[in-house]
């Protein structure tokens, strides 16, 4: 039995339903046995109750639940940093040429390792990952993901038009390759499979139907795609699906919407679409850095909440600006502050968005996302380098309410000291890096 002692923040509830649902402990403890949390409360009361527990002393830093990224692209780690183009031009010039290289499995393996390392070193313990168009690249990705110890839901990306010939497939192959990947990797250890048409612009009805055949046959797989990101994209989808009344209906008609579906972006969404997403319990992954970088638009957060649609956060590497979920939350905060009808987000809501909200979107909230009893010990220990601006704030903070916002304003991967999934250490900051 281990007792982790630290300042602790976590959100065991939906912070939009209960804005007071933050748990903040100045000298807290998480009691863990066999990777599962037995209790999380004040250190002193637990130390008295469990004198035999081994104390892991993490004072001087902050322990939060492992962060959860619900939209990120594995083949785009090396695409990051290309600023200044709108979505469709960025795809054609920056992204798709790189994604075509994933036909080479040894290249795919190198990038998979880089990608998974970047996730964990930023404190992300669970991610819904857009994969590669190549089944071979997904085999190596899942092998590396299993090695990493992270919780990964991912799938082969499928398309049959308007990209590049080498990225196109057929409905028959979508079904065959998808079935094979599901049987090899879905629900193995910490892995899940996510059926992933790229977006309706590049996926014919036949492709969407093949995707639906997979989600019907394997109802526990997840589903993800893009939606309502860019006005030119939306106009093209309208032309390609004249019978659909809106973008959502292209997925809806195929039977792809459920509580297992996560749709990324959803900026230019209609009220009717929001109402139907709520009915299906389909969630939206909000990607504010990508939306800013590609100039896609302002996310209508308030309208999502009013309609009862769940929202979580995604970095959207490489349309976004990096792997950091703290930064992503900060950008969400900024954009909502600046929007005329923005949803003002509190620091506690930002914490909820980078942790439990993602678990809820992925239907994993019974196993991860906060420190409630019975959940896996998925955690990030944040302790900034001495003398850094964040360290100065933590040392001098007069109350916990100064600490939480400063993590978002100033925190980065250089402050992530250690990361656990299911009680296993999956990352420790290299010694030369930390003082
Ligand atoms: N829509 C289709 N493909 C992509 C992609 O790779 N990134 C983003 N942001 N949107 C997309
Ligand atoms: Zn994306």
C-alpha cells in the first residue's frame, strides 16, 4: 500500500453541473493499492489510519489526475509548428505529404515512439488518437502504445476521396483491416479501438457504411471524426451530401452516433445539430489552439453546455501548437474570455476539462479522470524547476486558490516530474533536467 503525500487538486464531478465540485487539499494523500485508489483525503488522517502504508513524499509540488486529450493525430507530431494556413490548404501542403510517409512501417514506428513520449512527458495519460491511413502503421502504433503503459483509444483513419491517391481505400478494406485491428488490439490491456473516418469531405457513403458495420459488430469500440471545423469544408460537405440537412447528418444517417462518439472541433454548429448530439450523448472535442492557429473560428462553448452536449479538450497535434493540455486549457480560457458570448471558465473548470471531462467523453469515467475511490491511480506530479516563475508562485502562495490558475498560466512539460498510470510509473523526468 502506498500513500502519496502532496498538495492535491481533482474534480470528482462534472464542474459545469456543480461549479463547487473541486477538491483541493493542501497536505493531501492518495492511498493506492494494486494500482487502484482506496482513498484520497487529508494526509494526516490517512497516515493515522494506515500506519503501515509506504509514504511517497511529494511535498513542494502538486498532484493532479492524469490528463486526457480527446483529439490528437499520431502522424502529425512532425507537422507541428506550421502556422498561417486555413484547414484545407494546410492539409494539402503540410499534413498529407507527411502522412503519406507512414506506408513505411519503420518510419511509422519511430514517429509512434516520439509521439507517445511527447504525450506522457506532458502529463497526458489517456488519449483518443487519430491514426494513420495505413493499417501497417496502426499495428506498430498499437504495439508501441501497449509498451508505453498509456491508455490509448486509436484507429486507422479511412478516406476514399479528395486527399491523395495513396491515402485512399475502399469500403471492403475499411471493414477487413478495421476488423483485424479491432480483434488484435481492442480492449487489450489499456488499449481501445476507435473507428475513424477522416471527415465526411473525404469519406463517401460507402466508407461511412463500412465504418458503421464495424461499430455495429463491435459496439464497445469508440468512434471519432471531424465536424464543422472550417466554413469551406462545410460548404464542400454540403455539396457532397445533398440529401443531408447538415454535417452531423452525414454521420447520423450512417448510424455512427452514440455515447461512444467524439466529434472534433464543432465550431460552426447549428442548434439542431447540438440538440441531436445531446440526444445521442455524442461529445465534442474542443481544440482551441488548433482553432486559433488555423483560423477556424470561435467554439460556441456556452451553446454546447446549454444544449447538454459534453465538451472535452483536444490538442489536435499537428493543427494545434503542441502536446500540452495545460496550454490547451489556457487557450480555451482566453478565447472564451474574448468571445462576445463566451463561457467564462474558472480554474477548477479548466482542471475538469483536462481530466475528468475527457474520461466522460471516452466513457472511461469509472476508471480514470479523478482520484475517487476505486479508480486507477493515473496521476501527474508537477514540480517546477527551482527559481522558475511557477516555482516562485508555488513557494509563496498564500492559499490553494493561487496555485491552480498558475498551473495553467505557467505550467509546461518542464514542470512534469513523474507520471503514473494504474499505479505504474510511466514517466520520470530525466535527472539532468530537474534540479
Ligand atoms: N479535418 C480532416 N483532417 C484534419 C486534420 O488532420 N486536422 C484537422 N484539424 N482537421 C482535419
Ligand atoms: Zn484533427
